[in-house]
C-alpha cells in the first residue's frame, strides 16, 4: 500500500535517543477503509479508493448515500484514489492502518495550504512598497505602484503580480522522515512541517 489519509493534529518536539530535539508533525493516519478496488482487466489500471473519517448522512447527497449503503459502509469525510500498484490483496471494506509505515521511511505529504484570504502585493508577492513617507506619500507605503506598459501596448500584461487571494492551494512536502509510529493510537510522527491547518486532511505517500 503506497499511502494513507490522515488528519493533521499539530506540531511538537520529541527527543531522539542521543538527546537531540526533533520538531515533528503529529498525524492521525486512519484507519482508512477501502471503498473501491480497480483492476487492469476491468478498468484499465490498478488502484484502490480509500476513505477517512465518518460524515453525517444528512450532509451527503442521496445519490452518494445510496452508493455507500450498497457497499455497507458509512460515508467518509473524504475519498482518495491511490493508483498504479498491486491492488489484488485488498477488497472493499478492508481496514488499512498506520502499520504500513516504519520508522525511517521517507514520505511525501500533500494537502491544502492555509488560506490567507485577499492580500496585498507586499504580503502576497514580497513587494517592498514605495519606501519613505516623505514628499506627501503618506498612504503609499504598501501600494503596488504603476502597472501600465506605456502608450504601447497600452494594456496590462497577463500575469502581472497584483493583489488577490493567497493560500489554500495544493502543496506537497517531500522527503519527510517518519520518526515515530504509534500503531495502537493510529498516530504517525514525521520530522518537519506539513501543509495545512490543524484538523485538515492530508495524504501521506511513500
């Protein structure tokens, strides 16, 4: 199995055997249930679809709910498909737990970065602003400045760095080392930071 879905619980420090402080992110990984298994013969590729958590039935559309009831499974908070590996060993309804990871494994974690809302050019793109507030420029400190392109071509170029929405984008952090696995609590600790806010759902891939 190449990966799992997990909930980001937060960050803390732990001590290594030689007394070094290691910053870690705590992830509650699973147990995830298998909702679909696809094979090369039937679907053209191999994959399994796993779900994390439980969602209230009133928050699920009736067509989706009927599919889950036919499978005999509760609606998950989120679903994700893991492709291109041998999926013959799994069947619908199986539980996949955190014990698929071992201490020392290198993983990549994908999730949505923190949303920052609508931001100006200084925070969004690192502009320095106009500078000193002398010569009557009292309200220009964090302004973007001119965006024009002279009389020719008399338009603003596409892709111009301007104010706009920042964050809440797909981000993947690679080469994170697994430093601790608590199988009985479904907890995995990886060295370093992972994208997303606390309680957000992330995908862990080997």
